[in-house]
């Protein structure tokens, strides 16, 4: 057993003092092969400084050896010494067999620095030299994914799918192709690649992505099957419940959708979106008590959750609980920048509680934002009529008549309001 092998033996035995002595012996009297073998092994064990030292010794004797420069550069990247790594990479001759590999490492470095165009140029140069090297196409695909250039990523991945093996560096290219197509909005095309990838290995994240893509392409039955399979494998996978419930809703399976949402809340009680969606489902089923509970829970988790507050207000107005509506709208007004819907809700609530001055103020607040909303104009117009402001009411109903000139109700009201 030579000194290099002895050092590795001592490292495995955690006898670091003896390992250090052997390291010194290798540096002084070890052969070049021993130094190279030990440097490679030490790098794998995480002894980066020692490996670096050995590579530097070897480079003094072999200053033009591209493989040594490449190995040392990769080591320096791990040590966050990027500038020094680049110096070694750029010193590798273009006719060196390690030159294409050096371009790949350079591309990685420039990508990490956010210099995507430089990174792409390095990869394209490598592709010119080794056009059939799958690692280059894979690197290009990943770079394009990082940039959001999903069509180009799919093109790079498609080249790899013509090979006998669809696995590059341990990555299933079918799954990357599926993700590229899905991210680019080609949901239906992506599904076929998800299926191929899932045949090889059932990965829960991939299964979720498959279900989500099916949902996005409106293939709700496929989505339901995928999410249910995922739930069977891992019921604690929180993200599945919202999309499974949504898919079931699209299939008009409202009771089951609500059951799924409630089961999801047992797994993830702090999911405000799931509380909100459960509330919407409860409304559709006709369970107003449950709906109110879920909407309020969403607001407990996020007091600025506008969508939940608006849905809750709509329910409360339907139940004629106007004081409760005003409590919610006031909470949002205090925060500033409230949605105009809250001013409309407040106007209706003040109107029904006979606080007419406040109602008028809220209608006026909402008007500029909601003047193209027919339902708002109807409420506002009738309020103005009830308040005896026929001229202003006439202007509102004139706007409504222009939007719907065949509406006899608006025409009749305008004729009556001409008296004003």
C-alpha cells in the first residue's frame, strides 16, 4: 500500500494526524500518479485545500496539461474562487481534448453570475466542437429553462429524446421536456411526456406537476386521477388538495370537492386559499354557515385577504347583516387603498341602515372605479331616486340605457325622470 492509499485509509479511520503525515510524504516523494489519484480522491472526500495543493504541484511539472487545469478549476469553483478558476479554464488550449469540457464549466460559472448570454455563447461554441455530445444539449436546455426560454429549452431536450437513453446525468429528460412545455403553456403536449416519465418512476413532485398540467389544460378527469394517486401515496402533500378540489368542482362534484378541501385543511390549517375555496364551495352547496366560517378563517390568517372579505360581504348582504358588513369594510378602509367593491358594499349597508349621507359618500367614492359596472349603476341610480335627486339619477339611468338601449325599464325610468 503506497503513501497515497495509506492516507485515504487513515482518513476513513478518522486518524487525521497519521493522514496528515502521509500527505506530507506524498507531496515530497510520491509519484505523479499517486499525487493525481490522491488529489482526485481528496476532492471527493471534501479535502479541497489539500487536493488543490496537489494539483498545483502537478501543474508545475505539466503546465500545459488540460485535464489538470480542468480538475483544478472545478475544485476552485467549489471553493468559491471563481476568478482563479476562470484563469485556468481560459488557459486550456483550443486543440486540447478537454477544451469542450472547459467551456461547459465556464458556461456554468457565467450562468451563476447572471451572464446568460456569455454562458450561452460558451455552450454553443462547445456544440460546434462536439455536436453530438448530449451533455451540451442538456446544459443548453437547462440554461434556457433558467431564462424562461421554454420553447428553446424544449428543442434542446427533444434532441436528447432521440437517443436510446432518455436519462442524462441522472435526470429523466422526459420530465424536463414536460416541464419546459408546461411552463411554455403547451399543456396538452406536456402531458404525454409526463406520462412517459411516470412510467419509469413514480415521483410525487412529478405526479403533482402532471396533475397540475392536466388541470391547466382543462382535462379535469385526468387531473383528479393524478391527484388522488398522489394523495394515496402521500396524504401529507399539502398542495394537492386545492387543485383536487378545484378539479372536482369543474366536474360538478361539489360535495366531494368540499370534503377534499376540508381534508386538506386538516393537513394544512394555515392555508388561506384553501379556506377561501372551501367557503366558495360551501356557498355553492347552500351551507351558508360553513361558508361564513371558512371566509372568516381565511381573514384570520390574512386580514388583508380581499377576495375572502368580498365574498363574505356578499353573503352578509344577502343575509341582510349590514352592520357586520360595515365592520369588515371599516377594517379595510383603515388600511388604505381598499378595493372599490368595499365602498359599494358600505354604500348598500349604510343605505339599508338609513345612514343616507354616509351611503351617498360611499357611492361617490366607488363611482369612478365602477361606472362601467351595470349592477353598481343600478344600485346607485335607485338610491339617488329614493333620495329625491332625480337629475343625478337620470344621468345614471341614461348611462344604463346607452349600455342596453333595448331595456324597457331604463327607458321608462328616464321618461319619469324627465320631470326633474
